[in-house]
């Protein structure tokens, strides 16, 4: 049996509700978007180029754990090419730091 149209209408109403605001999950490590100067200094200290670092999409929800990210994005700042510092807890090191380069889409570099 198929559900009645009344039931179907209720389900579609629930889907059109406003989206919930972003809430960082306790397992998501904090991300920190670096300024252009900081990005350049980190690349120099690592003695590498941004092309050799892993990528992260500008739409990645993990970036929203940085309180500066949303105002920068809403202000129209160009975030593509900047570095993101990710702080992860580590049993051996205490804290592991990883870097990612912000890209607009997976096909871009």
C-alpha cells in the first residue's frame, strides 16, 4: 500500500523547513584560517609550495569551526589559496598540527 496524500504532504512540509544553524561537532578538530602573510611564512618554514599540500574545499564545514571564517566569507574576502591550520589531539605528541590549502573546487589547484 502507498501512503495517503495527507501523509505525503506532511513529509514535504517538514523538508521545506529552514536549515539549522551550524554547530561544531565535538569530534571536529578546530580549524584556523591563516592570513596571507602567515600562509607565506608557514610555506617558507616548511620549505614547500602550496601545490604540494593537501587541499580543503572552501565549502568544507570544518572551516566553520574558526570564528573568523564566516565574517571573512560574508565580506567577500578571497580565501582560495590561503592555508588552514588544523589542531588535532594526539596520544603521542599531545597535539598534531596539519596544514591544508583552501581551493574553490576539487578540480582547481
